[in-house]
């Protein structure tokens, strides 16, 4: 029985600044993901705060919001079997120094904050995050 899922992926400002979006999209496609929707945009700080609301009690919340709203991002809806798990595996650990070789964060991440990509961590968050960017 297949478990086709959708997940949200964000190519963060540090990766967009370095023109890495095509390389990152190719990695997704080479790993069986279909990019269903995508758009390039710049969030206002208050929008980043809404997006990361789940983290608002954490010490890094303000920096995270500042960073996500600091430049252009690319948001995508990715689809494949077990998309959430595979995307998390493909992204690698939050800290690029601890990420496995070949993962997106190991290849392109600069720091824990500037780790190039975001991906949903659960089916519930995937739905919430996709709706946040792709409301009909």
C-alpha cells in the first residue's frame, strides 16, 4: 500500500542568495519528489512570525523569523511516497556540521540558522504549512 504524501519545502534566503535553487530542486527530483507547486516570495517579519508560531516559546524564535524574512525564499509543495520522512532525511540534521554527507544541509548549509532548507516535520504541520503559502 503506497503512502503518497505532500510536504512543504522552503529554500531559505541563504541558498537563494547563492543561486542554489536549481541544484536543490534537482536533488529533490533525483530523489523521487515531484514539485507540485512553487513560488518565489519575500515574507514580512510578521508573516514569518505566523509561519513559525509553533516555535514562539523557543529562544531562537526571533532570530528564525528575522532570518526567514531577510530575503527571497522559494516555497514548494513536494510529493512522493512518505514525502515527509524522505524530505527530512534528504535535508539532513539542522546543524550542517552534524548532517550526513550528501544531504542538502551538508552540501549547502552555512550554520544552524542558515541551513538552506526547511521541511515539514509531521503530516499535521505539512498541511498547515502548505495552507499557509498556498491558500486557494
